[in-house]
C-alpha cells in the first residue's frame, strides 16, 4: 500500500500546491458561486506566483501530504488574520486545511491538524483559530473532535456571494520546551 508522506513545502511546490488548492476549493465550494466570481477568486487566490509568495513568507508555514509523488492534502498555518478582535497577542491561525476526496476519512487530515497544533504550541500560542463555512458540517465535526469551540462569526465575500462563516477557537497548553512567541 502506498505510504503517505508529510513534509514542509518549498519553492518547487508552488505550481502543484496552486493546482491542489484550486482542485480542493472547487470540489468543496465551487457550487456556491457564480462562474465569474469563482474564477476571479481562484485566479486571485491560487495562482502559482501567489503560492510561491506564500511559501516564501516567513510568517506562513505549509505542510504537504503526498502519496506516490502526488499531493493529496495540505495545511497552511500562520499569524492570526481573521476579522474578529481577540485577547491573545500570541494567537495563531490555521488558514487552510484541505485533503483530496479519496484521502478524506483516512487520517491524512488528522496528521496535518496535529502538525498545526504542534506548530502553535511550539510558538507559545495560547490559542489557535480558524474560519469555517457555516454549512461545512463535515469540517465542523472534524474540528470539534480536536476541541475547537465556536468563538464568533463573520462574512466571507466571493464576488456577489456572502458566505456566513464561524470562527472557531482551540485553547492550547503552554509549551514546555518549545519556541516562545516574541510578539
Ligand atoms: C475538513 C477535512 C479536512 C476533514 O478531514 P476528513 O478526513 O474528511 O475528516 P474525518 O473523516 O476524520 O472526520 C470527519 C467527521 O465528519 C463526519 N462527517 C462525514 N461526513 C459528514 C457530513 N456530510 N456531515 C456531517 N458530518 C460528516 C464524520 O463522521 C467525522 O465525524 P466523527 O469523527 O465525529 O465521526 C476534509 O473533509 C476536507 O478536506 N474537506 C474539504 C475541504 C474543507 O472543507 N476544508 C476545511 C475548510 S475550513
């Protein structure tokens, strides 16, 4: 059986990560938008040059899951950017967590989530946040398994569409020996 490999992204992954981001975004949310809004959002969010810039950004970390040399999932982690005021200056955000259809339910997403939690704890973050579409019930069940709790709501705009999103918060234990956040 093919083995799943997890590794950090590097500059050479930009094109493949852009393709995977487009594929998984379309599969999950493509039906929600007008064609022109969807295409504009994808172009402005998931081009190889944007992925390259995000991979190079020292405040952002990408973890890739690979099987047989092909990407099957990824997590994007970094600074807190959601539009809700929070108390913790140390907070981190799980910006994206996507796996391809046939990797769902196989533990790949768990491995990516454990990596993100480890990153946040090692950074000395008191909490990790994420945004999730209110009708994305599978993702919400998954996040609840890790102890994420409802913190707030916001609206995510894609062209004419206004998606209602939940902000979820995970309380984190203090790192014993990890990197301490300097912010
Ligand atoms: C969200 C995601 C990363 C979760 O990974 P996964 O491997 O599918 O998660 P799991 O199968 O381990 O867990 C899913 C949970 O939802 C449940 N579930 C499955 N289908 C469901 C559905 N249609 N509605 C509600 N719950 C559902 C499962 O039973 C499981 O819950 P349980 O552990 O309490 O039984 C993955 O589904 C994914 O990449 N989805 C598409 C992209 C996406 O939505 N990303 C998140 C954006 S915020």
